[in-house]
C-alpha cells in the first residue's frame, strides 16, 4: 500500500462559479491560479474558499477524489456548504501569502 497525500481545494470564480482542484503543492497551485497561469481560472478572480489535506492508499484516494468531483459537478454550492461545516471553527479558512488564517 502506498500512502499518498493530496491537497484538495475549491476556488470561487466570477459569476458565482467554482473550481475544484487537487495537488501535491497547494502554494504553487494557488500562485498559478492567482497569476493567471491556469486557463480555467485566468481572468476570473479566483479566491480560495476551502482546502483540506486528504491521505490514504493511492487507489482509494483516487476513488475518494473522484466521488468528491462527482458531487461537485452535481451541486458545487451544497458540497461547499457541507465541507465548510467540517472545519474546526465551522467557517471558511482563507489562504494568504503568509499561510492560513481562520
């Protein structure tokens, strides 16, 4: 069994849309989104609204990420609400250039 860790994250975009991503390096991905290097979010004012680190067996983690993506496609607002309710303080955790703050 290979243990894998992934950062999962949701960005809000202009016009009330969302972007769901996963990465090994959250800081680099966010910098790419904010600088306009990612075509799906370029020019759409991406803002991080949720992130979490998931780990586990690589195959099971792939399945878990896919199920999250399926739920996201069905209803991103409802999924975001459910994910935010799991946060320790029950709200949104924001990312700044200095790291996380609640």
